C-alpha cells in the first residue's frame, strides 16, 4: 500500500470526527464572542423613578451612545469608566466597579433671573394700592399705656406682627426701585 492509500483510509476514518471537531470549534468561537458581552443599563430620574430618554453615555471616552425611550442603553464590556450626561441632569463619571444595572441621575436646579411683569389691569392696580395703604397705615406699635396679657402669650400674633413689619419693609423697598430706575 502506498502513502496515498494510507492517507485515504485515515481520512475516511477521521471524517466523522472532523465534522464534530469543526462544530465544536464554531461553538468555542461563539462562546468567546459572548465573553465580550453587552451590558444593559437603565438610567432613571432619582426623584421620580421615571426613565430618562436621550442621556449621553460615553464609554472609556471613546464610544458615545444615547438611552432609548425606556432609559435603556447597551454598552460593551469590559470598560474602565463610563460617563452619563444630560442637559437637565447632573453629569456622572463612574468606574466600572461603581456601575450597576440601574443608574439614577439627579436633576439640576434651574434658577431664573429677575422677572419683570409689565401691564396691570386697573382693577388689580386699585386692589394693590388699597392693600398697600392698609399695610402702611396700620400702627407699628401699640401705645405704651396698654397692657394685654393675651397678646404677650399669643405666638401667632407675634409671628403676624413680624410678617407685617417685613411686608412694610419690602413695600418701602419696592417704592424706591422705580424712582432709582427713572433717574
């Protein structure tokens, strides 16, 4: 027998095993590919618990993705750091060990500058002026000759008098503002 016949005999014997070996090889490759799996992360509002759509998720300062309508994003593992950012929420940069399947973002506080309202109805202007005159005409201090034990013990009355004093101070400040603007 020649070498060729030995090879043909060996090949015919090993052919069923080669098919199994090839299938096993494909399964191993698929498993290795799964080791670089994706991780599902849900991003929620801390106060309401609702999902946040459109959060930018930057993985290792390279790959940028956005959350979907359910606040979910899929990122490739492994990674070193991940950053979550949104216009209405604070920016969060976390290491891999700190990331959980559900991330919560805190809302930013937006403050408005001074708001000026122009144009009052005549009825409202009359009511404001009447209330202003009522507050300004009320006596500041009762006369020194009166003594009322009930007023001394009345916490609500003391609080109301403090509020009245503050209201007078604020009204006087408001009265000074237009004069300063007109100059």
